């Protein structure tokens, strides 16, 4: 963990060095989940949006998306991508350091897809805020790494990942107010930044808020 570096500095440096074309395609797991669950498009909150691949895809499919990141560079690129894709009226970049502030309001979809960082933050607390931000009838989707890919910043480290069931328990949800649509840890073949491939495991949670 980069405990001596704040999130803004770390991620601003990261995105300023990153090719603006990377991360502009939607996460396949999120797209597959929403295709399978078929929610009616409404308002969406994309946490840690990066270059906006998920936000732009959601907007193209009718969602009104608040795209959150701590990096101004990333958010500027999201706005540019939204204009290029003719969805600028449905994509709203919002800068938040989620360890400090959280977007107000309730949303029909809240997604935290690979919301990982080498900077030490209260991640579980942020995910609980994410659950609180889901409107009645809405969805919370969490997709996270459950193994280390060879190209990961954690490669070579002895990393212990929680099970999806442990992640679910950590959210401290009211069982009567939520229905679990997905809670599993499937494997998939992932492609790294240089085209290399590896079998990895993801924790996938899709939770429907009833009340």
C-alpha cells in the first residue's frame, strides 16, 4: 500500500501517464450482468470510473450516469468521450475522493467495478455508502479481483482475498431489504495491457434493493 501518498496525487499521476484510449470499453462482466438482469435504465452511479468505459456504455444504453473519480484528468477524458459518443447529456463527471466525500442522492444502479487502489482507503466503508445510495428497486453491482494477475501491481505478493460471501457480510445489509441476484467467484481468461493472457478469478455481487 502507498500509505504515504494521497489518492488524488496517485491517480492523477497514473492517468496523466496513461494512454487516453485505454479503459474506454465497458467491463464485460458488468455488461453481461446487466444484459442478464435486464433492469430498466434510470439513474446510475459509477464509482471509480477511470476513463469512463462503463459510464459511456451505460449512457449509450439509456442510463443517466454520474461518473465519479478522484482524478480530474480521468474525468476530463470521460467528458470528452461522452461528447464524442453524443451522450454528453447523460454523463455527468463528478470529482470525489470517496474516502472523504460521496455523491448525494439515490440511484437505480450503483456500480463499483474493480474499485481497488494501492492507496490505503476505508474501502469497506465506501462500499457501504454505495449500498446506501441504491434506490428502492435498484441494483448494487460489485465486481472485484479475487486473484492476482501476472501484470497486477500486487503480482508477487502474498495477497489474501475475501470470498464473495465475506464481502456480502461486510456490507451489513438488512436481509429483508435486499435480494441477492449473484454472489459467486467465477474464473475467466483476462487480457493484460500488453496482450498477455491469464486465468483470473473475480468476486461478483449483484444485489437488488427491495425497500
